[in-house]
C-alpha cells in the first residue's frame, strides 16, 4: 500500500455505500423483491429478444429508448387507463437513476428537496450526490401526510422538488389525490416540482388512486415508477417517469449518452408485452399482504396499513434483537424506518409461513407479552 489518500469530497468522509444486507439465507424478505421468477415462457421470449439485439451489439443503442418509451405509454393506457404521449415518458436504469437524473437537472447548490419522514432512505443520497440540500417534515403518528403542515412547509421553504411517496416506503401508506393536489398547488406558487414516487403503485388496494390521473392538470407534477417490483424485474434495472415534455427535455440534458443498453431496452419491452401475466402475480401478493397484516394484528403486533408489497410491523423495544433472531432462523427482514419497527417484504405463501413461525419463536423468547396457548407457547403456523 502506498499510503495514498483519495481526495474525497468532504461530505463523503465517513460515509458507507448504500445497500441492504445481501445474505444467503433460505427466506429473503428484506428488499421488497417480487418472489416469483420469470415464467419459462417469458424467459424464452426474453432470450429470443436478446438474441436479435445481440446481432447489433457493435452499434450504440437508441439513446432516446423510443420504442421502450412507447411501450411504457401503451402499458399505462391499457392497465392504468391513462393516455400519455411517449414524449412525456422517460426511462432509465431503475427509478434510482430517474431521480438522480432529475436532481442533476433541477437540483444543485442553494436548492432544496423536501420530503416527509419516515420515507425512502435513498432520497438523502440523491440529494448529497447532486449537491442539493435535503430536509424533511414529520408525518402523522399513523404515517399519513399532514396536508396543512406539508403545504406550510412547501410555502415557507420553497423547495425545488417536493417528494411525495405513494405508497410510502417503508410504511406502505397511500396518498389521497386531494393531498397531492394541495401540495402541487403550493409548489406551483414558486415553480417547484412535485415528484410522486409510485414504485409500488401496482400493489395498491382497489380504489386507491394514482397521481397519473393528475398529469394533465398540473404541469409541475412528475410521477416515477419502476419495473423492479410488480414486473419482478429487479435484476433488469428499469424505471421511468411521466411528466410534462419540458421536464423530460430537462432530464435529457443531463443523461449520459446511451445510458440504457440495447439489452436492457429489449428485456424491458419483452416484459411489457406480457404485462397481464406478470400483474396476475401482483394480485396473489396483494392477497398475501393483507393476510399478513391481519395475522400480525391477531398475534398482538402492530402492523401499518399497506398498499405496497411489504408490511411495517412492531413495535419492539429492541428491534435488532428480533431482526437477528429471525435471521438466525433463516428469515431476513429489514431494519428500516422508525426505531421500534421492522419491515417484511411479501414473499410466497411458504416464505410467509417461515416468517410467521420464526417470529412466534422470537416472541416467546423475547417475552414481549403476546398471548399464548394452554402450553405456554404460541402454536406453529402450518403452510
């Protein structure tokens, strides 16, 4: 070693790379992945599309991802009943890159992003990386948005971007359209953008609206989505935003050339062509989520209402001990959000049975006061 020290930016000193634990355990329920892999038919469809694209890998990909954006617009029209011009859609390597590009375009020194805590833990990193200040306002005790407080904060702090997450991560809380409209109106007073992050939108309960319905009413609205969750495409890294064409054009100024590979584009289009098949899995996960909420509450735990593919549950005096105990039993969940809580992603029925049994064992060991049967212990959950 030469002893050379990297001339790191001051705000990065002492920081560690973002990322949840990636551990080889039987049941991984910590990063909100879809537990169902692609079907054999979809795999064959992807392979055929990649084979065709591979013949042109000596050429740069379509830097505008025009056909993918058109397919995304088609998906929204078919499955969300929202008709948008493909020019209003922008795609990138996951919704992470979408947000990063947006803040590269409109953030920067002297500018502020406002969020509502608890919320997605990556938002501060997007801001740090783009030299943008980040502040939060607390949510209500039930994790809903205090609309009056939010509107006051937007008017007083004048953020360049206000982040509304629906369903919210890590709480699963959906946002009423009236709340979004109030914030949009307040932000418009100083030409601020409002991003409604809908990474988990396909999992929302029937009747829960999407901010996509507001696009034609508010030019300062940006809706972001991902294919990682509902489409079970976490490994493909495809996200997108829908907004006014002026916002899309602003993002195009800062995107790196050819940021989406030809392979990524065709793989995404292959999934979109089979959206119906993939969304059927979402229905299964939605049922499993609601059953998990009911079960947790029946056992004496607190579980937040969820419109996502995860459930925030607690409350624990020492959540790390519970987390470690679950891990020792082969079940990995996430330590995130408020200190007394844990978050569990919704897996297969077998995954959730393993989670429930491990949690009951930990409840007995931790003596956290859950009701017991005549033997003094909780009964085992059968698959």
